[in-house]
């Protein structure tokens, strides 16, 4: 049987949970997740976990934080002056916001702390520092066609 390999387009159903058992994401009730193996579209551990799987196969993959969303980094905590917030906005701990960088790219942040004159924003991925467990079912594999030119 065909096994998933780098460059193949695959479809998988998955259930992602933390070591505590808490579910953080699942494809249940949705179309399967589709991606190209090895193309950098998925976290490294998930990408590696599907290699060698066959259609219909189910397996559980445990992914350490370093092969998932990395460790939490203190450098991703940004102290932002309160007077730079839109007028009337009252930032609260846990509030999710979008921040723009100098190139106009937006990225999500969470209010980690509210000080007298500043707000500490956390730009770490919400799953940074977490080991992840995925139950994966391979649904489809479309091999990359390889054309040899003379």
C-alpha cells in the first residue's frame, strides 16, 4: 500500500489534546485537514508524524514543545504604552488583540498584565511551551507526480 512521503498531498482527520487531556483542536464535524507533507504548512512534529502512514491507518503522535510551537520566550512579551491604545479601549488581562509590526503584518497577542501606564502583551503562540498529542487518521494520499525531462 502507498505510504505518505514528503511532497505528497494528504488528508487527515485529527484530534489534538494537551497532556492534561484537554482538547485544543479537532477536525471532528469538519472536512479533513489537507496539506502537503514536508512543505512547512504544519508544525514539524505533525508533519513528521504522518510520514509512512497509509490510507485508513490511525495512530497517536506525541510532539514535544520544541517540535510544536516552541518554548515560551520572554522576548515575546511586549510592554505597550496605554496612551497608544484606541481611545475608550479598556485593556483587560486575557483580552485577545491584533498588533501590527513595522511592515504592516498583523499578529495576535494576549493582554498578560495591565500596569498603571502600560500594558504587557504576550505574542507567544497560545500553545508555546506545551507538549501536544494528536490522534491522526490518514484519509487520502495523493502522490506528487514526478516528470523526468530529457
